[in-house]
């Protein structure tokens, strides 16, 4: 298994409302309803290595994401935080488990599992809840969770995946990271970072996710080899890409990276 690559597939790259936003008729939302380049489901990635699979986040678009891939089951599941756009698909996954009699592991830090228990008490039992406080081995990677600032929405978790001297981080929801958080994001081959708007004008205390200008500053500081932005709102038009520094690109559903 040493040289087996891990596939990282984006199942969704949208912010909490997805694109199009139901209430909105802006150019990006209108395009998303037609040709669909900008159609973005709620953010999630699917990792695969050999026969093993790990879904990272299971939002309310999970069912459609599975159908779009013709996929009938997922392996285990890892959750970044217990906000609806990241866990809204869990009840449907639990129903699938009931009917197929499979019981995947659901990994998350204890405080995240506690909220999931409160929101969806019937899910435990169908999925096996496993606390990941200090880290664990998954798909041949050492996975380390670290708590990140999520602004007005509290805290989320990001995950660092390490295999020898190869490392990457998935951090879909964060803002204004401090030094302790950034220490987990050093020497990366790949950074997947959530950024909702290009330039967010809302007052800082009302915000929860980096905008692209701020995210570019963070990336300049961390200097990963490659960066992909995800968790993008209807402010971002994939048909009219913003100018970004070399090495930073915008992800789309179906994009597959290999590490
Ligand atoms: N306690 C909360 C607060 C918010 N939510 C949901 O999370 C999303 C927040 O979106 P971001 O822009 O900050 O990523 C949104 O869907 C809220 O409904 C929640 O579930 N629990």
C-alpha cells in the first residue's frame, strides 16, 4: 500500500446556502440554474485509497451528491463541525444504514459529536460514534484535528493529514486564524481552504469565514505548494475568475486531486 495514492474528490464547493441561493437572481445564481458552472452544492470531500473511503462532512446535499456519482454507500465519515451545512445529510445516511444494515464510523471531536447527538439523537446506533481528540490513522494518513476560529459561529475543526513528509490540510470554515492554529498548517503540499466571498464588506464581528483577499494573505504566509479554495458563495463566478496569486485555484464539484 506504500505507493498507493489517495484520491481527494470534491463533492461540493458551496457555502452554507449553496449556489444558486434560493432567494437570489443575481448573474451567478442565474447561470447556476442554467449551464451550471457555478452550481455549488454544500462543501464536502470524498477520500479514497485502495478500497478504503472517508467522507469528510455530510451536508444536506449528501443524497444528491451520492446519486450524482451513482454511489450507493460511503465508507467512514469525518466531520469538521456540527453546523447544518456540514451535518444535514446524517439523518439520511442513518436511514441508509438502517436499510442496508451497515454501520460506518462517524469520527469527530467529542464536542462535535455531542451536538450531533443533541440535534439528531436517532443517528447514533446507525453510525458508530468515534471521538478523535488527538488524532488517528485513516487511509494510511495520520490525521490530526485542530480547533479553528469560526468567527461569529464559534469554532470549527480543520484536519491535518500527514504521511511521511507529505502533508495537507482541509479547513473549510475558518477566519482570522491565530499562531497556534497556523502551526498545524506549516509545510503543506496542499491546502484546501474555505473562502465565501471575494471581498466581504460585512462588519467583522458578523462574519465567520475568510474572504479571498484575506485568504490570499494567509496563503502567502503559510506558503503551501498548492492551494484550492472551496466553500464559495454566489459572489464567486467561475466564468469570470478573480485574479489570484500563482498556486491558488478555485475548486469545483467533481475535481479530483491525488496525493
Ligand atoms: N449554531 C449554529 C449556527 C449556524 N448554523 C448553520 O451553519 C451555517 C453557517 O454558515 P457559515 O457561513 O458560517 O459557514 C448556516 O447553515 C447555519 O444555518 C448551525 O447549524 N448551527
